[in-house]
C-alpha cells in the first residue's frame, strides 16, 4: 500500500468515527419514542387504594384534590402541556337507572395535564400523549378517582336486581371493562340498573365536533 493510499484510509476511518460519534450524540439527545404497544404507567388491577377514590352515588365531582397522588400511584406523567404525538378522542355515556349522568369537566387537569383528561361536560375524553402508547378505560377512571370495575361504578354495584353493563360502539363488552383500550372515535356506554331500566337503544357512535 502506497503512502497515498494509507493517508486516504486513515482519513476515511477518521471521518467515519467522527460521523458515528455525532450520530450517537444526536441519538442520546433524541431518544426513540415508546412503542405504540407499550402502556404509559400502570393499568391497576385494583384501584381500591387510590387516594381520594369516590365510592358514592352520582353526581360525581371532577375530584382534583388528590389527583397528583393518584397519578403517582399510577406512574402517570404530569405534563406541563398537552401531548401532541398521540391525540385521539373517545365519548363516554354513563346511564344510571335509566338516567344519563353528567361527566364533569376538568377531569385530569390541574397545574398539570394528565395524558387522559376531560375539558367539558360533553363526555368527550381526550387522550393527548407526548409518546405513542396504549391507554385504557380503567386508567381514565383512576385519573378521575371514581371506583370502576366489572361489578361497580361509584356506589352502584351489581346485585340480584341491578346489573352493570359496558358497551363499546353499541356492542356488549365481555371481559374486564377496565382493560378496554381507548381508541379513536370510540363510543363507550356504561349502563347500570334493572332490566326494565336498560335503554332501548344503546349509542353506537358520537358526532364529534369538527377538528377532533
């Protein structure tokens, strides 16, 4: 190998090393976002120990007093602004003994934002996350601090007379309703009461405002 060739290869290797070092430095400062198969925080199997959990009857408040402590227990991030990487909406209906229950505005919004929150009383859930991830209905109720599982919502629990049913896009959901994944334009209906109090028509979709 001539001296000229040696000089070329030394320069080439130096350029590769510098370029690789620059790429590694950039990657460290720009980490890859979480996979959409991951879940932010923990989907709790038992929410009974959450601070400020409401177990009484409707109407329910937005329950912000111990929101921070609940999010710590959920390992949920407290965002300084709404996330923009994942931005989807769902609509939730709660019907108790044949009557709709108003879902209060401001759920999950304090001096920070929960990735799952509610702005107003329309029943629209906002999922606004800084990374792509999966979110679940149980996490929404944990942020809210309202008891919700396969047999109870708040102070209403299934018994010999009353049942608790959960519908997704008009179809009865079989399984743990806390594990329902929150997806774009999903319509969720939670219905509690006797068989004669069940709505004749279960909502199958919601007319979201333009831009949602």
